[in-house]
C-alpha cells in the first residue's frame, strides 16, 4: 500500500487549524447519537469500545435496512452510507491502512484525555458531529442544500407525483425556470472574458500596457512579441515593480516579495503580457483571484520549494515519472496511450504545475531535447503497436516552431497503429495568438478520415480566461476538424458554488468540450490550491448536474502516483478509512487497474473540510452554502 508524499506525522498538520478543543464542546458531537458517547465512556479498553461500537452500528444498519427507523428515503440512504464509513473507520483494517487509530483519539477525547483534547482540532470535531448526524438520519439532506433556499425565496416545492397532464407540465416548467433564476444569482459572480464590459475594460488595460512597452497593436497580437516579452527572472520582477509604481497594475507587496524569493532561488515563475492583461489592474484579488493565483506563488509554496532545492527533481515528482519513463521523453501509465515530452518549458508557469520539478522557467534554455532524443522516443512509439493515442506535451509543445511541430506530426503519421495524435497545450489561455492559420493548417493536414484524428487537450481554469482571442484561436483549429478538450484543475481558487458551471457555459460558447475535472495533485507544496475530494464530488452532483449533458462531459478524476487517473464517481473508487486529529480524511484510492490485473491501493490524506470552509469564508463565501459537503464520503 503506497502513501502520499508527506513530511507530517499524524499529530502534526500543515493546515493551520487551531489545535485544542474544550471538553464540554467536544461532547456535543454526540447529541444526535448519545449511545456512542455512552459506549465510549463505559468502555475500559479500546478493544471493548471497538466491539461494542461495531455491534451498535451493525444493529443500527439493520434497522434502517429492515425499515424499523422511519426517515425520508434520502436520509435513510445517507444513514446507511455513514454507518458503513463509521465501521470502516473503527475497524482494525482501517487503522492499519490509515497508519493510526482514529477510534483511539475519539475514545480518549470522550474520556477527557487532556493530551488528546489539546491535539485535536475543530476539523476532527466537525467530521464526527456530521457523521453521527448522518447515522442518526437527522441531517436534513433529503431537502437538499438548495431546497430551503428556494423556499425562503418564495419558490415552493410542488409534489409533481400528485399532479398529472398539462397542469403538471406547466407547474414543473415554471418551477424549473425559478430554479434557473436562482442559479443565475450565483453565476453573476463569475463574469466571462466574453462579457462586453470585461472586453472593454481589458481593451483599456491593454492600451496602457502597449503605451508602457511602446508597441503597436499589431505587435501586441504577434505571438513572437509575446514570447520575447514574458515576465521572468529579475527583468520580469523589475517590470512588475515598475508597473505597480506607475499605477498601471496594482501588485500587493507580499506578492512582489514572494516573486523576489522565487527569482533569487530559481523557483519557477513567469507571466505572459497577454495573461497579465487578464488581471484587474485596479482591484487585486477582488475579482481576479483565480487568474492572479495561477501565476503568483504564495508564501507556503515558495517556502517549500526553497526547502527542497537540492532534491526537487525527485521530491516534487508526485506522479513518479522517474519510475514510469521507459525511455527518455516518454512516460507511460496506461495500456494504449503514452506521453511524448517534446518541449520541457512553457510561455508561462502555473504555480500548481504537476511538473514543477522539471519545468523551471518560461522558455528555459535547452528545453528542446534535440532531434536525436525526439527521434529515439518516436521510434519507441513505432515499436509499440499498443499505442493508439500519443499525447505530445511538456511543457507546452505548441510553443515550438511550426517546422518542428510539422516534423513530429509527419513521423507519427507514419505509424499505422496510431489512431489519435493529441497535443497538450495551454497556449489558448496564455498566448492564443500563437494559433496562426498556418499552425492550424499544419495540425489539420494530418487528419485522415477513417484512419487518424488529431485533437488538443488544454487547461482553462475559469470563465475569466475565456476571451475573444481564445474564441478566435479555437475557431481556427476547429475549422480544420480538430476538437479541443478541457482538463480543469479543480483547485480552490476556482471552486466556489457554480464557478465551474460558469466555466462550462463559457467553454461551450467558444467550442471547447469539457473532458476532465482533475483533483489537483496532492503535492504538499501546493496546499494553498488543494480542495477536499468531497468538494469535487459535491460540485459534480449539486451543480454540474443542473447543466445539459453536453455541457458537463467532464469526468472527475484523481491521479494516483505512478498508476494514473482514478475516477471519483463512486464508492468503488475509494474508501474512507480514517480521520486525523486535524480533520484530514484518510482515503484508500483504488487504481484503474482494479478488476483488470493485480494492483496496489494508495493511501491519501485529504484536505480538512473545516479548513477549506474557513478559506471560503475568508474570501467572502457563506460556508452554509456548502453544508452538504460533509456528507460526500
């Protein structure tokens, strides 16, 4: 059983939740299920508590299944789920998998153990309070998170099972219209880069930047100018400081301080002029948090990168690419697809990048490995007829010259077994003007109907990034018969209620299909970007489901190190086996190979839900909007 990279033992925590709870307050977790408190208080040993709790939980489970407890059908379903989670957590197997005994902390805290009470956090307390409420069938989950809000807004629920015919249809339609009107209130918080007032604002901002650099509009929209003026190293920092001092782009001093450290110690950092213009120049982090945080490294990230300067190449390789590369430039985790890393750099650096151990700065010297290495990697694909799909990535390989892209495509098109050639690129977001007519035609020229297709995977994170420039670039590619698929990294800066719904709508407008919603890699240096797994599942069920099917074609996945993508859609994909004193859930992740061949499970300590809700509150969100998150296991 493999484990997530972590330097923290079970009683340490990187999450910043205050340790120590009041005993009387702690005991309130049992209000919905007092029998559990009674068992814990009267048990002389841990094993006695385990056995009595097992019997109590199994008896309770049977009562629900036998219909002896009358609750709403949805509350009954949730109670059964919660009881199974509880049995997992108190089991010896669960303890072995988690590496510690959750039950021991619960038992000792209930008995008033001062040391344990000084270690556990509100995150631990809240997890058990909600777990016991679910087991007791008293969460109110059956009404949903939105139902009470609609009722408060005057939208009454109608039991349509009691109404028939046209009357039922009209009432149902009217009700659904009111639901949409309510949702629109959330969507208004997330403007798109296609909105007229945003387009106009960015035009004015662009004019200020063009005046600062002394360039024409033609130069601005020339990708070569964009490439040559990426903000990086000392010069990029100086530019950012100067823009701030001139009052053109406001940049908080703390951000400048972290960039200064990043530059000094060679921590990846860089921004394209085009992406800089997506910021709100006057009000940092009020509306543009999601775009600034993608490129401006926070203090925790910089600190952790500094600590591991010497062993960065291995310490931050979360996906174990050193162990899954059969030859230089090739990474393989699946049966019918592998990665060709053709270019080891990007025009811009994303702070949450999976390959922050490898991609060190924008347009880093020596990032193109040379034709000998590329050819050797291509020959590997030629020799492996299982490779139906080749993903060319990096870095951002569409930043390469047209001739190089054409040559790679030409070689791959010689392999009859390759059905799809896919490019992984964020160029539509960072420098969309790179998609010229010539490049689009090169890519499209290798499509052979009935034999071979070409596609592109990209990373659009927010509706704010979807711009007219992106729409034009996408259209050029789509005209060539190439489809573009989005892989959202669902990190906390883009995780508010209906924020991803706003993105999906914007993507459909420009012709990009949602493909994956990635749980961000559980890399501890990127903790300020992580979300609880429960939030990913909650978003899928409570927000994405309200969109048409073709708007929500993305699949939520968790990348298991060395093994690859693991679906997050059902219990068969993971097990909750423990809760740390800080409230972190411990999951056993089931790799995709389960049921196909022998494999190993992976243990992952999740983000404490309490910490995540506190973050949301700190940026102006109402945690009560997310209360059902506790019940997604």
